[in-house]
C-alpha cells in the first residue's frame, strides 16, 4: 500500500509515532507479540489536542487511518462513536517507519556520536540509545555551545525556532528519549510551554467567587445562567487539560477584581476530570494564587441527574485517594462510579436544568 506522506503531518499520528518509537525503537515487528497501543484520551492529552474542534479532527484522522490498516481503534461497548484505545498492528509497523524515515537510520548511514565533541548537557548521547536524527542533536549541541550568560526563559516555540528553524520541532521532540530524566529538560533549554489564555465572562456583580468549567458547552450554559443568577464574579473556560498549563493567566482575571476571590471548579466525573483541578491547584499554590476548590453544588447535581446514566470507560488510570478526598463529602458516591469503570459527563448539568434552578449554594 502506498501511504500518503501527508499523513505524517497529522498531530495525533505524530504523537502516536513518537510514543511508539520510544517503546519499540529499532526492534523489528516480530520482536513483539502485542501491538503497541495507547488510551485515546491520554493520547489526545499528550498531543495537546484538547479543544472540541481538535478532538473531532483527531477522531476523523484516526478513523481514516484505521480504514487503511495503519491503525486499529477500539470503541466503547455499544457506543461505537466513542474511541477507547488506538493501536498499531504489528504488520503495520514497517509502514509507520517508512512514513517517518528521518528516524530510521541504518547501515553506513548510522551516525557515530563518539566522533563529536559534545557539550556537557549533550554527553548522554554517546551512550544513550536515542532515535533522533543527527541534525537535531548537532543543532542542540550548538545551542549549548553558545554559553549566553544572559539567556532568558522564553516560550518553547521561540526557542524551537531559534535552534531548529522550525517553531514546532521542539514540541515534537518532547516525546523522544532525549527528554527522559537526567537528559534534557525545558529548564536546560531555558524555555517553557505557554498555555492559551483563558476565555471568560465577567459576572454582573463581584461575588468573591470564580467558577472554572472544564468543557465548552457547559461553560456556555453556566455563563448564560450566571447572567441571571449573579453567583460568580466570572465564569472561566478551563479547556480540559489546558487549565493547568494556563493557570498563570488566572492572575490576570483575579486582578480585575478588588476583593479576594475563591476559585471553584466543575468538570467531568472521571479520573482525568479530577486530576485536572488538583494539578492546577498545586501550580496555583506555587504561584501564590488561590487554591482550586470543587463546586460541590454542581457535582452533587451531576450525581443526582446522572444516576443510572453513567457510561463505561476502560483503560483509565484509577483515581487516587487524594483525588477522591478533594470532593469532600461527595468522595464516596464518586468512588463507587469510578471504581466500577464508569464516568459521568458534566454536560448532564445543562442549560435546561440550570434555567430551572436558582443554584444557591
């Protein structure tokens, strides 16, 4: 089969290839008995495909690739529209290698790292087995060779453009073996990942409370509802996993209000939905911003409305005791749902329900 070279530009396939490469390396397909696979939601998070439009495009892409035999997808039982897991068939691994030839070095073309005078930060290359093209390694070495004493921390895409002439290259390399512990880090490269600014709507009054909502549809409904009930100083669109990445922008929202604000969160009831606010709260605390609290009224109503409407989710990493404890008195009913392998989407608490309730805490 002649695979389309344009497929390599698909973000979800690039991310899957990077993770596959780190796991498979140069081992031939017959060296493994089980196909390489990844949880769909985790794959989307790793690829930074968090917006609804990005997720929909990624879903279309993997379904297209599945029709070609390059990938296989596993869907939720009785819910074929929901993807659970994506795998690379063993027989398709050579095709994947051919799509990314720059990672496939062999024979006389093999790069000998022992012939290069490496800077201290890059010396791991001599003994480590890293499947990264030599040109990238040499460009990184040149960057470190320039011992700029006043180098500032900059956005990752600016640093990537400076080093590689490609603003996206460093993002791609983050999933490779050169960024494992005791090797390279963003700190060494003096750069950082910059999350997107928050979308938010100011409330009619300053209530001393800000609500962050995980998903776009629910954010819209809560913003609309808040215009009537005046419960929150602001309703913020957390945008899934991007909430933690963008937490610094919370300071800009807080600065719009003269009085102190408490920050509440409402998201999906699944393991990742609990991790998002807890990880964001850790970062928020380090920045001197308010800790993120659960909006218990919303979660309680989600449990009530969603009773007997839970859907199964497989392969999700279990929630921790800390994550359950974050929900206070709601921890146990949530535990029963998650430990049964099910979840509740926050969209159950939608506009029709909100419109019929004052929502007083």
